[in-house]
C-alpha cells in the first residue's frame, strides 16, 4: 500500500516535471484578434504552418467578437497587452501610435524586404516615417451590378473596362424610367455612403486632394469640395429612396432581386450576393467611372493589419510571426481561404474567381490606394463627414448647411 | 471595573446596528454610483481620448455644447420624448379602467395587454423597425396601399423621433396600466357606492371619486415615465443608431456616441453631456423626492 502510494506520487511528480519542462520548451506568443468564422479558420491554418516551421513557439490565439474587440483593444493594450493584436491601417491606428501603444516594426520591414513586397500598402502603415504593423489582407471596392437589371431596362451591360461618367448618368435615367434604382446603398450604418463619397472625391479631384481633405488640409467649404458634391448631386436622384433606414445587406437584397442595378461596395459583399442566388453570370464588377479626365486612378482598399503592442512580452517571436505573415506564400494561402486579396505583390490569387482576379488587377495597376473614409480621416471627422454625406443624399438642398457644419468640425478636430 | 463601565459597543449598540447593516449596501452604492458621479464631473473638465494624457481644458467642453448643433438637436429630442412619453399615463389609465371589469376571461385579456412590458426593449425596437421598414414593413405597405407612396418613418428626419417614441410608448403604456390596475383594486367600494347614491356617474365619478384615490399610482406612473423618457437609449440604438444624420439622437445616446462608440472616445465631452443629463434628471428627481418627503411629514 505504502509502496503504491509512493509510486503514484513519483508518477505525479514525474508528470508535473515533464509538463513543466514541456512548457519551458515552447515560448508563448499571445495573439488577440477579431476574426469571423471563415477568416478564423484561415488564420488558424496559418498559425499551424508557423508553429510547424518554429516548433519552439506556441501561438495562443484569443479571438474576440468583432464589435466588442473595438472596445476591448483599448483596455487590453494598457492593462494586459498581448504580443500581437489585430487592427487597421491608416488614421485608424493613429490614436494607438500617438499614445505609444504600438511598437515600431520598421526593422521587420527592412530585414525582410517588405518595403518592396508590400509596397502598395506601405504608405498606409507609415506614421512619422516609421512602420507600425504588417498588412495581411485587403479587398477592393467598386461597382457591383446586376446584368439582369441592365437587360430589363434595355441598357448595354458594361464590359470589364467599365463605362464613363456621362454614360453612367444617362444609364441612370434609363433605369429610372424602367422603375429600377440605378444606384443602391443602405446608409443606416453610415459607412456605405462614405464609399460612394470616397469615389466621387477620388475621381473628381484625385488621390492627393482626397487625402488632404481627410487630413484636414482642405476646407469643406472649398470650391473643389463643392465640385465633389455637384457630381454626387448628378446621381443623387437615382439612389434608392429610404436608404437611410436600411442596412447594407437590405440594399444587397435589392440588387439581387433586380430592383436596383448598381451598388458601390467592397468585395466582401459578393458572398451575400451569391447567397441571394446571383452567379458569376449575372453579377458584374467594374471600377468606378472616371469623372475628371486624366486624373490617375486611385482606389479604396481597406487593409487589415497585425501589430505588436508596446507592452508585448515576447517581442522577438512576435516579429518572427509578423515576418511570416508578410511572406508571399503565407498571404497566398490565407487570402485564398478568405476570398480576399494578398498585400504581398509576389503572392498569387485564385484565377477562377472573376471578382478576386479583377480586383487584384485593378489594385495592382492603381495609382494609389485609399483606406476608406472612416480609416483615412480621424474618428470624429469621419463620423461627422459620413452624416453629412448621408444628409446630402437625402436632402441635397441642404448642401450649404452641411458644408458649413463639417467645416466647423474640421476646426475642432485638427488642432 | 469592567462591569461598571459598559463597553462602547454595549452602550451604543442600538445606534450602531442599523449602520452596520447598511454598511455593505452603502459601500457598494458609494463605489459604483456616488463616486463615479463625481469622477464624471471631474473628467468633464478634461480633453481625454481614454488612452493618452488627459489635458485640463476647464469649461471648454461645456462651451462647445452651446454651439454644437448635435447637442441642441439631442436636447430638443429629449424634450419631445419627455412630453410625448407622458401620454403613457392617461393611455394606461384608460386601458386599466377598461380592463377593470369582471367578464369571463378577463385575466387573459389583462395579461395580453401586459405582454409588451414583458418583452425586452431590444425586441420591441426590432419589431417596430420591421413594422416601419421600407419595402416590406407593415406600416409602409399599408400607407403605400392607401396613398400610393410608402413612408419610411425611420428614414425621414422629421418623423423618426416620433416613430421611436411610438415604439417606446407601447411597453410603457402596459407598465402604467399595471400600476393603475393594482391601484383600482384598492379603490374603496363604499365610496363608489356612496357617490352613486348621490347621483355621480361617468366623468364626474372618475374625476372626483376614482382619480383622487389613484393618486399614489399616478405619482409612481409619472415618476417611472419621466425617468424612462430621459434615459431612452436602447430603442434609439436599436432602431436608428441616432440617424438619419443624427435626427433621432437623444442626450444619453449622444453621450454614448461621444465617449464610447466606434467613432467617439472623447471622454471629456461625453462626461460633460452626462453631467448635463444628470442635472436635468436632478430637477425631476429632487421634485419627486420633495413631494414624497412632504407627503410623509404631513401624515
């Protein structure tokens, strides 16, 4: 009996020792993220590959609910910082960078030749001349259209090269006559309207001007700003009525049902269109039409990123992980799984998905990439701006008041 | 010696015991309610994003409010809420009187009328946003049927606040109704009988005999309705997010937007709005407390 007990004790002790030895072997890398189910599976596959290549590192992914994460990150960065955290590029990361919550990872970019490989996303990861994270995926915005609706209204279906602005507007008149909404959107959550505005601004005055506007260097009461709204006013009558009360998914339903012809959206909407019954045959995609001739074509391509918090404990391995995520192979595999575009230009995309290949083509030939209005502009300006855009789409006659109010907000936000 | 001078505890037991029993509750109340109120007031004098350094800006947040059109809009929406929400009191009384009769199955009818109060506000908001929804909502379809053109209440900046208040009134009327139903149970039958012998009926009976006896119920109904109107948040958040372009914002939602939402994190300004809302509530709350205190002392 005594022997048995001693034996059991020894066994337990041995087990304890072996597990602790086991734990010492592996260096832990804590990673806080906010993935939806499909991207989560893709990222878990990427982590498995990373752990296979680095058997001494154990990546512990702590996945948050998407909306809750936006609040949670502010708490955990200051109290219990992980080694890696998801966030977004552009002005969206500025509050954390300025508060010293993110770590400078310029060395990861230098050592792995990422300035070249991730060139298209480099500008949006740079603040004060330093890089603050690694982009791993982005997606294109553009016009998705229902070819059946085009046929029903007797309008020529645009080819992959798209249409020009005058044709787009005259098409809108034909759709209107046929009782079809030329352009649909659902601005209840505000941001879908900002997508339309981004393109009006990028196409009317160009990328540099648009970024100046987002950064508060241009007045909202400026004549060039007014010009953007004049162009927007040309399609305003053809936008789905009551868009202020519907979500973007409800507007997607209108497109699927053929009650609307065009939709300025991000590529993530393709899944919704297809769930609604559309196929590659009747769903079309084109770049937003050129408005001012000769302006270099810039696109919206919101980028998702991974950062190292300033309070990270295992910085060395975190940088190793970032370098792995930035690599062409890892990005090819990850983005193939989630149906988005890799930021590494040496990656490849699935050729059998017309929207992915069109988007890859469009973005790689773009003059510059904007993030999106609510990521390029500071939060407060973004909120006021998106409300102004929504109001203009409902009450175009209020333009003077809208611009005056936005100018007032600009005076408060950029000090 | 120890027997002659009783210990401090023995001498003061009766005085101390209530405080000891109250201590846990008071401590919690202080930590989670009283102290945060003063912290909010303190934060309202700072410009702070919740992350970096907070800078003291004095009363600049309050100065900004006066020229902030969103703040003005939210304030007036709150006033509309307050006024229209009080309709729940007469409406609830009406239904309570209507249901206060002995007919077969009245218990079932009562519980059906009480039903909306049982549902969570979030569900009420969802039901009403579908009711109002453009293209497929019932109200939209009905209006479209009669006038040929549907009205999307939640997309119309002039109608949206009224649409949300209507949604809020639905459960609130049920709540007031329950308060009055219990009040009606306590109406003295001999007084009603006496009034009847004196020839009172109809409105006279209601106004001079029934209503005075319902005063306690009316008081509680007004209190819960006023407070409910001032803290209206869930319906606005569920149905419109304050939109379209901020037309349906109320102070509590604007505070949340400024301090805690995705595009907010202006803790100082949010705290300043909270202080203003608190001040408005204090006007009513101190009025209620004063009335209660007066009633107690008169007795």
